[in-house]
């Protein structure tokens, strides 16, 4: 019998995911464009890789179950940070971590710039406290293997049409794919392929932070 918690975070139809992704990406790009027009180009050029030449990694990266207290990695590359953030979101361990503790750990990854942050989209990845308690009763935990990360085609095209749009907020859209392996008491378990598009902020000479989640995979 399929474990009812194996589908945590999944369930949107492909058509709905694509529609929501288009709206989210358009909104993020509109924000950076508007602020760039109002304030003008940034004083210093970005040191991050150009979305025109997306970074990819074919080697899977394994993650241990989250303890809810792991520190945010200091990464300045948008793709590498997005991969680490996806790994964090797909990993948890209800045997050692409470619901509030897991949520608090997730929040430490978020940008402190309130005008851009969308905490609701990230916290929505968490089950309810009641469901978390049921998961804990089964000793459920998950590990993640990230296989690839890249800038979505829609994001690259938007920047190609208006390169200055990124120069104020420095928000990048990155699609990450991988696999989540879930296990629970008495030897139960399973695995599913996972994909997510994240908005990450990577200002020049600063470490990246998480801005939002688009519940889809852009090509």
C-alpha cells in the first residue's frame, strides 16, 4: 500500500504548473525591471554567471536527512545555491526535528529584503503540524539527490530582451531537478523524481538567499 505521505509537495497538474510558473516568472522579472527603471543601473557589474550560459551539473549530490538546524551555505553562484536550497526543501527527518524547528530552519534561507521575499510560497512546502505529527509517528524522513540545475528558457529570453532588468534586485530563476527518497518505520519507503523552480537573490559580492518558489518546472 502506498504511503500517504509519499506525495508531500506534489499534486498539481502539468497545465496548472506551467500557468503558475509563467505568472511567477513574469512577476519577478517585472519587479526587477520596474526597480531598474526607477533607480537606474547598479553601480557595479554582477560577478555572477550570465544566464545566457547556464551552469549545469550532471553528478548527483546526496543530502542527509535534515535536522532542522543546518546552517545556510555561503554560495554566490545562483545555480549552485538553488541546488542547495532544493536539497534542503526535499530533506527532512521527523524523528529528530519538530515542525516549528523545521520551519524556522527553512526561514533562515530567505532574503531579508522584504520587498522581494515570498515566504508564503516557501512555507507552503511544509505539511501542517497535524500531518507532521502523523509523519513523526511513522518515523518518516527523506533524503535528496540533486542531479541538475539551470536557468529556465523563459528567464533567459526575458533577460536577453532587457538585460538591465536584473541589475537592481539581482533575482534569478533557477530550475532544479533531482530525486527524493522517503523512508519510514518498519522498512517502508519509496522514491520520486522531483523538480522545482526557485527564485534566488545573488547580489554582487554577497552570498545568495532564497526569494520564492514557483510550483513548476520551466523548460
